[in-house]
C-alpha cells in the first residue's frame, strides 16, 4: 500500500527557492518513501519512532516528517530545522 504525502503550509513554504533539481529530488525521495516509509527513512527522535528523516539530492538535503500509521500519512508539517525562506 502506498502512503499519502501531505505538505502543510510550513512544510510547503520550505520548498520555495529550492533549485529545480533539488525540488525534483525531494519529490522523488518522498515518492519512494511513500511505498515503504519505515524501511526508507531514518529515526529522528528516539522517544518517538514516528518522527523520521531521509536524505535527498545525493545527501545535500534532508526531509523531516512524521509517519501517521493509522492514516497511512507522511506528514510534512513538521519543521525541518531549516530557517524560514
């Protein structure tokens, strides 16, 4: 089953200004993660395994998200730790 990726305003705002190649790499990474999110992402918070991250664009970028198992949702509402653009 494929999970759904949801960008909230804060997550979507962080993509503004990304070079096209990085934006495409981010979307490709999220598409891959949507197939098997637990296996293709890394633990971000040892106290809550639902908080995950994954590198994209050959390791030049990182996307942070929360997995919502009951809703099969990859929630990009979480702050990536990057300053606002």
